């Protein structure tokens, strides 16, 4: 019996050593230590032994069993550690591999144009002002010399919220508000970019919501030539030194005299083409000398102070600058459209 146990010990130890997988090791455990295994079998024969030998054999059997169990245990730990090692090796991340490209946003073309215009006027000493988009009728119309009943107030053009409150139809109310805040003292030198709203049906050149940039200068001795010089500089900086400007007489209730400014057509150089509709000129903005009534209503002495104002649509400016043919492109956010105007380093 002793021989048999020693032989089993030998055999089992050998098998444990040879096991290379956990599954295999488990089979060895079941085969040698299981209830139907050979050690149990040997122990069953204990009854035939003498009372002297029995405890000796019992102790030996236990010893053999414990030894096999602990060999299996340490082999199991070794195999598990090797498996983890292997997995780690297989799953190693190569940090030197190139990454997946991530799409990066760009400046919206309108933002770019507005910032360019802002930078230009800031360099000339203008401050940026903002005002509410939900505006009082008083600032949107009345304070700008558009009394109740004026044809330009036609309800069709405005989104009214109450009788006295509407979505502003232009950025000119910011002029009125800023002048009022100055309490009759110049100089005022501001530009006001912002959203405006009109009851228009959306098409290639109209949108019910769009942007405007308003400019206003009020001080002593401000003359029409100051306006012209400013607009000339603006046109050349934004569209190119070779561009000419022309001022045409026009009408706005809040300026007198009023003008519209055209720039010479870049496409045909003034000869006339489809972009300028054969005229050689393209309309860019409205402007004029601030109407004395507007100055007075905002608390300025119109005998002492004069001023000029201008208003333009950045959508139109960007359309001309970049050759965009439909205003709706700005608001539909097609990635392919937007990425054409981003800064080169972002693309
Ligand atoms: N507010 C005018 C418009 O919306 C533009 C303008 C501004 C004209 C300032 C003259 C002076 O059409």
C-alpha cells in the first residue's frame, strides 16, 4: 500500500508538472483527488490493514493528498499568472501609432467677416456696443425719427410682440440707446453688430433673421467728408485697395442727407457684368449724417454736435467677398459649406 501511494504521488506530480493549461490541470485534480480517484480507492483498503499499520498509512495517504493538492495549487497560480502576462502582451497599446482624425470646427464665414470688420473699426478707435434684440418700439422707430404712422413702419415688415415691443428690424436702436446714455456729451464712436428680424419670405437673398453692423460717430465738427473717408478706407481694407466707392443720394428717416454706398465691381473691373447687373457697381451699405431730430431726441444739442451713421449687412458683405450665392447657406450649417471658409491651419 505504501508503494502504491508513493507511486501515485510520483505519477500525479509528474502530470501536474506537465500541465500547460488550467483545463488540463483541473483534469489532473479530478483524476487524483476526486471522490472516485485512486487515493480514495487506496484508503478504502485500509480495513484490511493491522491496527498498527492503519494510522501510519492514514497519515501517509493524507500527506500524499496534501502534497498533490499543494502542487496543483502552485501550478494553478503559475498558469494564471502566465495567462495574464500573455493577455497583457497581446493587448499592449502602441502609443506611437497615428491616431484617428477628428473633425475640427472652423469659424463660421459670418463670424469671420464680422470679426474682420470689428477689428478694422477698433483699430480706428471705435468701441463695440450691443443692444436688445427684443426692442421697444420707441428705440426701433420713434427715437430714429420714424413717428407712428410713418410708412417705413409698415406692420408687414416687423415682428411685433405687443403694440410697444417688437423684434428689432435693424441695429439702429443701439445708436439711440448709446447716445441717450452719453447724456448729450460727445464723442460717441461705436459699431454695433447684431441680429435683426424682418417679416420677409426666405429666399436666396432674403432671410427673416439676419445680421447688421451699425456704425455711429457723434462729436463736434463731424462732416460728410469724415463719413466718406471712413467708408472709403473700410471698402479698400475689406475688398481690396483697387476698389473705388461711390455715394448715391438716398433716403433714411434717421439721416439727412442720406446716401447709399456702392463699390466698383471686382469681377468686371467696372465694365459691367452679371454680378453688378451691367452697372459696374455693387451696393454695399446705407449711411448719412445723423438727423438733427435724432440727436435732439437722444439729448444732444444739434447746433453743437453733428454725426454720421452707417449700416451694413455682413451676410451680403461675405456673399460678395467669398462669392456665396444663397443667403440660406449661412443658416443651414452644411459641414461642406462651412469648412470652405475656415482658417487654413484648421483644415
Ligand atoms: N438702419 C438702416 C437699414 O436697416 C441702415 C442705416 C443705418 C442707414 C445707419 C443709415 C444709417 O436699412
